C-alpha cells in the first residue's frame, strides 16, 4: 500500500507504494483510511519542532473504516466507521480514571509501537497512527466509533484540529457567554477555537493573523473583529477599553505570540496556549507580573477533551448546524501531493488540506 515516510529531519516526505503492515496483535485495530487532514504538527514533526523518532509515517488526523480487529477488541467490529484519536483513551490509567484522557499514560507506548514495515524494517506511525497511509494498525484505545452516515472527510478533522481548537475554547479556557476573546492564528486549530468561542457565546471574538485571506475567512467562522499583529493594541482598546480580553488563545506555537497572548488577556483573565512551540525555545515572564496579573495561564493538550464524549458532541454540533466543518476543508489532495500541501500550509494558504483515499 501507499504511505508517506519521513526518513530524516527537514527532508521531504517520500510517498512509497510498497509499505506493508505488521500482523494484527491483541487489542489492535486495522483501519482503512478514507480521509486525513494535514495539520501543522505534521510539519512540526518534519522540521524538528516536535521531536519524533525517525523514520516515521506522518499524519495524525484521520478517519476510516475498520477492516479487522485483533483478539480482545470489544469497542469496534469490522465495518465500523472510526475517528482516529492521536492520544489514546485507555480508560485504565490514572489520568483516564480522573477524567483526563487527553493525558492518557498509554500515550508513549502507543506512539512507539511500530506497525508499518518499510524495506523489511518495522517503523511507527506518528502518535501511534500514521494517517498518511492507505491503511494503518493502531491500539483499540485510539479509535472512537462514529455513526456510519457521517461523511468521513468531515470526521477526519475532528481527529486533531477541531477537537484541539474547539476544546481549548470550551474545555480548557472555559469561554463564557458575553465574554471577549482573542485568537492568535487562523489555521485549522485557530478557526476551530474561533468556532468554539462562538458556540460558547462570546460577545466579541478578535482573530489575529498575518495573512489577509485568513482574516477574511475568520469572519465567516464567527470572528467579530480581525487584525494583523501590529494592529492589536488599537483593537484591544476598541474592544476592551484597554483592559484586555477575558480569554486569549494562542494557536500558532511561537514564543512571540505566546507572550503576546499572555499580554492580551486582562488582569484576572485567561491565557490559553494551544500551539505547539519548539522544545528548545523559551518564553519569559517577570516574577512580579505572574503574581500581579492574577492571570490564568493554561496549556491545552488536545483541547482538554475526553475524546469518547467530546468527539460525539462535536458531531452533534455539526449536525445541528452550529459547527462548520465543510468550509474548513479548503484544499483536497491525493497522498502524492503531500509535500505541496506542507508548502501551502506554511505559506498560510489553507485552513485544512484533506487527503482523499480511494
Ligand atoms: N503572527 C500571526 N499569525 C501567524 C504568525 C504570527 N507570528 N505565524 C503564523 N501565523 C498564522 C498563519 O498565517 C496561519 O494562518 O498562524 C496560522 C497557523 O495555522 P496552520 O499553519 O494551519 O496551523 P494549525 O494546523 O492550525 O496548527 C496551529 O496548533 O496543534 C498546534 O502544532 C500545531 O502549533 C501548531 C498550532
Ligand atoms: Zn494536529
């Protein structure tokens, strides 16, 4: 089958047609991919922002159909449609038991398990998935069953970007009705955060991006105001009277915009860091301001979402017309176009590219 392999840092992905899968083991599920979104974290794995063991089949935002299940699997059967969750939800570890499956302790082991075979060598898929492949094997804990009548391209976006962004606004930041919100970055994650803030009833939602077309698109998803980074002080005064925003969400992963997000929140407000920055980069705060600002500075992993309850909720919001997923797909590609899709994403030309597998 075809799969896109990252052999070394900063290299182009190599799309091969001779990749196979390991035998299906206990507790594992064999899935035929129907769709995969292309997320910035895939680019971050390629450029080393997020360190990953290489070689690796990239892709962590996908949906498909179960072909076969291994011994002991009870959640799904062949023919079921599933969202692939890039963090497992094992239901047994400490974090899962206390209702924080997005921190599941199985995550490391699931990510390291090699299920693809390339040139006779077993290699893993990104985050235990590897959705840039026609088929994959993953742990039962990484699949969430969905109704068979929902289009799987829509479903794939829920696998990362939408859960991450909507979840950050609703679960992590806890955006409240009538509040003011600023979102930095209008890619798949930021647009989802904007939609989450709208769903939560924010009165004002300011979208900040450096690309004009992104700002125009942000308006159609619920941003009430938009601006380039340089115009933020003016908009902050206009919208909040200079006090700062109730909620500020960073959906880029850049130390400068992370710092700007903290600064954009009002005293007593919430700054929520959704973007994944480079392991070696630092953000600094004065010892005094952390105390004096009384801000809630939060990291947000996978939208602080318990995938088995939150993903179905997102699909109900979509069915009710309250979450626009169709318009987020701005480019449809084949697996062979993956390197072009990376380039387009880095140029700020897409909200989401989605790979259609035949
Ligand atoms: N100032 C303003 N906007 C910026 C800046 C900046 N300095 N740098 C990038 N942007 C904008 C881009 O123009 C783009 O619209 O941020 C957006 C980022 O979107 P994508 O590249 O599509 O990334 P996305 O998939 O949304 O992921 C965003 O969340 O999950 C993490 O790893 C992911 O860190 C990444 C972040
Ligand atoms: Zn992602």
